[in-house]
């Protein structure tokens, strides 16, 4: 499955969570609810995935923890705050590069309309012919 198709499924699941719970809760609540919704939809994911950070051939001894890795291809970072900080998108791009992934999605559940809280971040994503 292409990253764009996976991200569409993620966003659909997130919209369902937002419809049920609305804005204003803790990020951890949305994470649990989104994981449950992904499970109900048979969308494979790994929650709180630890990634070892390597630098010039050595393990730095510290791990990066992703909120979700969906379909082994799309990194999802969940937020529940009024505004994204200026570092949120560049940080996700760094995660994409470290993991050699092509697409990440930031979902900020704090918005009245979830569509206003969704940001895609790409790292050399190639569109398949069907999307061109």
C-alpha cells in the first residue's frame, strides 16, 4: 500500500476519534483512541516505537520514540495543543530521515475542525502513477 493511501486511512480514523471525543483532552487519550480505531479498521501499526539513533557508525545510547508507525511506512505524531511549535514539522522531517521513511502526518486534536489540525510532512515521497 502506498504512503498516500495509508495516510488517508489514518486521517479517516483520526476524524472518527475527533467526532467521538472532540477537542480538549490529553494527547495520551487521543493516542489510545486512535490506536483502537486503527485496530478496528485492521490497519497495522506500532505504538511508541523506539528508534535507536546512530551517528557516524556509533549508537548514541539514546532512543527516539515515535507516537505511531502505521503500515511500516507512515510516521504519525499526535498533538493536543493550541498551536504547533515552529520545531514540530522539522522534527518530524528529522524522524523521517532517521528512519528512511517518506511520509509523516502530524495530527493536532486541539482544533474544533480536525482538518485544520492535520499537517503532512514529506521526505522525497514519490507519487505512484495513479496519483499523477
